[in-house]
C-alpha cells in the first residue's frame, strides 16, 4: 500500500512523517517542494519526493500509476489561504476547486478508492445568512460562506461527497482549525506564520504579537494524525470531520501559553500587517464528536502542549 501525499507543506510534510515513521514509504508530491523545510520535518531518504501539479490532471494520473498509489491525502493549497484567496480569487478558485476535482477524477479513472482532502474550519466560522433556517422552500435556507476561500472549501466538500455518492470514492473532508506548528518554509497560511513569528520574537527577547481576536487552532501534528486516521479508517462513510483543538483560544490564553515556555515574554495583541490573519466574528467552537467516534481522533496537543512543542522545535531549528 502506497500513499500519495499531495502538497508537501506545513501539514503534508507531517502526514508524510507519520507514515514514514511507521515504516511506509509515502510519495510526496508538490509543484515546488521546499526540500530544506521538508527535511526538517520528515527524514527525506524515507519518502519519495516527486514534482507534480494538481492543475495538470494527467500528471496526477501518471504519479498514481507509476508509483502504485492506493490512497491519497490531498493538502495542496495557495500559500495564504483566506487572505491569499481574497487577493487572487480566480487563482484560489482554480487551485482549490479544479485542483481537487482533478485529484478526485484521477482517483475515479484509476479505480483508486480513498481520498482525504483538506477542508477548513472556516466553514464553521466564515458564514452568514441562513435567516430562513433550513426551510427548503426559501432562498436563504442555509448560511453561505462569506469569503472566497470558504466558498471554495464548501464547493470542495460538496463535490467530494458527490464523488463518494456517484463514483464510489471514499471521500473524507477534514475541517482543520487554524493550523500552527513546526515549519521553516514559505506558505502554511497566515495564522501559522504569525504564531511562528511570535515565538521567534519571544525566544529572541523581543515583543511578540499574537492575533487580537479569539481563534480556533489545531497543532499541525494533530491535523496530520487526523489525516492519517482518515486514510486508515475501515468504515469511513462519506464524511466531513472537524479537526481542531475544540476550543476558541483568546489572545490572553495564547500569550499565557507563550509565557509558560518563555517566562517574562512580552506579548501584544496585534496581527502584524500583511501576515494574512483574518479573524472570525463567531465565538463557537467545533464539535469533535464525529472525529472521535469515527476516526478515533482527539487532539493530543492542547494549546499549552502545542506551544511548548513548537518552542522546543524552534530552539532546535533557529532561523
Ligand atoms: N494552515 C492552515 O491554517 C490551514 C487551516 C485550515 C485548512 N488548511 C488547509 O490545509 C491544506 C494544507 O495547508 P498547509 O498549511 O499545509 O499549506 P502549505 O502552504 O504549507 O502547503 C501547501 C503545499 O501545496 C503546494 N501546492 C500549491 N499548488 C500546488 C499545485 N498546483 N500542485 C501541487 N502542489 C501544490 C505548495 O507548493 C505547498 O507546498 C490546504 O488545503 C489548506 O487550505 C490549512
């Protein structure tokens, strides 16, 4: 059994690490792999790194055939997620929607079953409307996504579920919270860059800045472990799963977690300009019951453990 991990970034490289550590040899495909950063997460000799572009469907089929792939974890994305999609909607729509369709089509034509796709908890947060409250006869029965990024993720989930229903693909869409974790490359989304920058400053004795509003996070190692559990699950059904810490983290809580590993750190509540953090205006958090019930997944890293693990990694990998 060989797993294809598409997108060798913040999350994809962790997925490959987990698979490699248990003795598999995953194929890691990226359009522009950042080898140094990936090598700090996963032992490169234990994975097969290939160049490939999800916007070129035949290149996906080629990788599936030439490496005997039996399942796919698809994590490819534009680097700044919500903010990137607001800046360049067409590119984000093309990559997120058509890129994912290309992956699902490649799976369909090659008879491959399991495809796990990264969705996002923006679908729990970046919504508005729905004033007709589920009344099917009305125009505003359901809330709608309020950003291009969340609109693409909603399309991805809907299309994936239809590929499951009509084409026999075992589709899972994982709604990760805002992810942070070890990573020294570009991309990874605005939120992970802000937390990494905050930690870098705190470790250097400088003032750290954390997002000024409550956010729902997940540590990258937990996001990746959820992904692997979705790849492995015997009975998946065609499902969408919340993969978050299951809590809204306030700026004060994030500051406390940083001070717990860097005593005396000065922390201000302000996302540095241009970092790509956008804040939800909602304060509910995801229900993790389905991920626990079906995948056996719960976060291993709550906020404090996650921030501690990141600090330890950054001390070992100074910029
Ligand atoms: N990082 C977050 O906060 C977050 C939160 C929720 C959901 N997600 C989702 O999780 C997934 C992974 O996010 P990430 O943070 O690991 O992103 P990332 O930017 O770290 O990695 C994405 C990788 O995809 C690659 N890629 C881009 N276009 C490609 C293409 N056409 N073909 C092949 N590879 C391509 C990039 O080169 C990059 O290495 C994305 O779908 C993202 O929307 C991320």
